[in-house]
């Protein structure tokens, strides 16, 4: 039958232990300790324990009279101290050799002490007993503890949690529980961890039997995690969750507590079956939301600290545990804000107006812009209709240009209000981004937050008098083709005016399907005014004569006479 060796459980070789123990006692001990000890009292055989008297103390050792025919010598290094030795003192020693070359018998005090120590230990202690001893040295896999006999404390059995540098225990007194006594090999293995676990289990059961929800208890912070803190209540750990640490904002438990801190907590819940205890720290004080409606009434002005910034707004701490949200839409009346960080910074003190208090959901809505006058409320007084204002072109779109009147307040200069006479296809033809221009206020809608601006209104409408007086039917005007469409060509005739040369007016001798067959952009041609419509702000053009048409068309057919009134019925609006 194979005997169980507890040393194997702790991954420590038997040879290592025996070597270390032998180092302590200098050499191996007799195999049958009981027999040697008993027989030593009756004879002087090698391995006998003798009681001898100190005859002398020399540099080489201590001379002992053990009642044998010659004296014996014990090495000085076998004594912890020589101060307590005196000639005549009686000590017990082990007879190692008889009459060596010096004529003296060799004795060992240390081996005798070990035999006596072993006999004393096994006579007074059993497996499971609690013993106390001093840690004397570190070996591979653990510590050697002296209890009058060297015993082994494995590193894994030193504490309930993995120890750091176990050499720190050397010289300290430790209390352990005996796990295994190996009589054959004279090995004793002990555990400090086992004793601690048993003591904690007893305390845990004792606490569970008496602890109740609602109590306030003292404890020590044992461990810190992202989600909370474990508090030792005296043998049983309770969890203080991060949400129960403070009525205010806590990003990580380490902001409030550190390992080793002594704190007073309230027991929130006890699960005796699972041995779980929930703790609270904030519950020791009154919930600040109980009276929040009285402290922060709607429309009141308060100050607070910005503690967090999100994409949609900023959170402001009004007091510990009470925060309100400034939505991004409530930060400015006029500024275009892409992110709240453009307006506020964490740690900044801001003044706000309370918009709404939701006590049930612990929410408060705040506003920064409400602390100031809404510029749109007085926009009509500041910028009355027909007033001339200066502004910077902030942005261009297909339908117009936005002009910044003041910070956050834009007016729209529509493409149709840029020129009296020129057909504007894109605002960039008239104004440039960043350019500063004067405009006329056409209308103000403070409800919709819109201001309509005009550029052409800075001058009189030339179609009312100037153009009708300057241009008459039948006038021949030289112009430059500025644009081609599927229905004709626009011709720049000067003064910012464009006339339409309809496709039907490009040839009298053949049918034209595309104006590009006859003219190109940039061509200078002579045209004749065949229609003037001041109300519609349009001028219809025809070529000067049929000869010009035929020449432009490179047509060999005979020229067709062109009556002065020809083409009057063929002028088509550029929208057709």
C-alpha cells in the first residue's frame, strides 16, 4: 500500500525538505528515534542521548563529561549563544562517534535537541492542532517554522490570498494548523491559511446570524473594482456598489475610497442563503431630490458647475447629487453650435434658468440662453423694413446667399433680389463668400426667425423708366451671345440687360433645331429689338435682317425679305 505524502500536494520534493532539515541539524538523524531515546538511558552506544557536564569551553568547542571513559566535544556552532554557558552546567547531547583520532568522543547538542523536540511535538500535538512558532528561514516552496522542531509552511498556505515576498515573514511569529504529521519521515506540514479561513467562516456565520437590513456598521475597504467596493465587516464582505456611494456623480470608486479606509456604511439588503450583503454610503444622508422642486423652482436663475459634456448637451451640478441638463438647443439664441464644448468647458461655472423639474425621474432641464434677451424678440425694432444694413456673405446656396447681420443672425438675399435686369443663374455671379455688402431689409419674420434682404433694391428699377426710354422697337443693337438654350440664345446688349433671340428668329430659310447650329457663345452679332415687355422685364430680339440670317446659316437658298415687324409673334419667354 502506497502511503500518501502531503508534501506532494504542495509540489515540494521530499529530497528538498530533507536536505533543508539536515542542514539545520548538520547531518541525518537516527531512523528509530523512540528506540534510540529509550536505549540512550541504559547504554553508551552510538546514537545514545547522554546527560553530560560542561568541563571547559575552548575555541574549538565545548568539552563535555558524559560519563564515558573519555570526554566528548560539541562544536560551538551548535549553540545559539555562548553567553549562557558556564562550566559545570549539565546539558543533553547525542553520542555520534566513539574515540576519534583526537581521543575524544564526538557529541551533538543540536541532534539531541531535535530528537527531544520531535518527541515532544508528537507527544503533545496531533493533526488538526493549532501551534505557534517563529519563521526561521525561507526554502523552495515555503517557510521553515521553529516550534522546538523545524516544520514546513508551504507558500500556498501562508495566507488566503497569494502572498508577496514570503521572506518578509522571517523572524515573525505565526500561528498555524497542523495538516499532516509524517512519523516515518519526521515531516510536519502546517497551514496558516486554513486557520484564517476557519476563523473567517466562524465570524461570517456569526455576522450572518445577527446582521439586519437598515443597520449602520463599520468596516474596512478590502478591495476596489470598477463597479464598486468590497467592505470587510469583520469576517464577512459586503458590496458597496458605485451607484450607492454618493448622491452625486462618481466615475470610479477610487475617487472616493482607497483600500484600507475605515468607513461607516448602511446595510441595504442581506441574503443569508447566498451570504451576500449589499451596502450603501449615500443612504446615510437625505436624498437631495426630496426638496428639489422647492429649492429650484421653474424660471428661477441659479449657478452651477459643468461636470459632463455630451453631444446633445452639458450636465450642470447644482449641488451634490443634483444635476441638470442644458440641451444644445438651449445654449444660444443665435449661434450655430455643432458641439456643446464650443460654448462650455468642464469645471466652468455657468448661470442658467430652470425650465423644468421632473422629481420622479430625477431630471432638471436648464437653459443658458434664457438668461439673455432673445435678439429675435427685438429684431423688427433693430432692423425695420426698408432700412439699409451691412453684412458679411456667410454662405452661398443655389437659391441665394446668407448674409450675417450680427453674430448668429442671418438674412437671406434671394437670387431673384440680386439684379433688376440680369438673369442670375447662381449667387456667385453677383457676390462672393466672405464679401461685405450693403443690402435692404425687405421683410422680418421673428416667429420663423427669417430676414429677407435685397441687393437690387439699393437702386431704382430701370424697367420702370430707364429701359423703356432708352430702347425702342426696331432699334438695331450689337450684342454678344452669353448663353444658349434649347429655345434660343441670350444676347448681352449692355447695361446688364439680356435679350432673347428665339430659335425661330435665327433663320427664315430653313428650320433650326439647335441654336448652336447658327451661333456660339461669345459671338458678336447685330440684333433688332422686336419686343419690349417692362412688366415681364423681357426684351425680344431678332437678327438685323434675312441676309444676316442666311449668312450665319451658310445657306445657298435665296434670302427672304425680313419685315420690320417680322418675328414679333415669335418672341417666347425664356421660361418656355
